[in-house]
């Protein structure tokens, strides 16, 4: 009987040890899951912030593209036309033939 009790005690100790290890494992898993969940939430927030920044950059890019097309290119075109017109003499002949080539 004493031997049986000691076997039961050994089995209970092993079971208790296994249970404690399993509880520690589950506590670690829960802690890691919380960290992963926080990382996912941070990534989602960063993704939303990044999407808003991308949208702003697209708007700025469109504005600058429109400004370039509608303001700067016509100004440069007018300046080139003026400079080419200045390269003509009284009889509408070209003064410097290479002048137009170097500008274009």
C-alpha cells in the first residue's frame, strides 16, 4: 500500500510539473499574441497614415504638373519665340543660323 501511494505521488508530481509547464507555455503564448496584436494594430495605423501621405503627394504632384504645363512651358515657349524673332534683321532674314538650333 505504501508503495502504491508513493507511485501515486510520483505520478501526481509529474502531472503537476507537466501542468505547470503547460500553464507557463499558455501564459507565454497569450503574451506573445498580445504583442503580435499590438504590432498588427501599429501596422494598420501606419498603413492608414502612409495612405493619407500618398494621397497628399499625389495631389501635390498633380498641382505641380499642372503648374508646369500651364505656366512654365508657355512662358518658356514665348521666350524662345521672342529670342528667335530677335535673331532676324530688317528684311526678315536670319542673322545667326545656328542660334535657333542651339535654343531648341
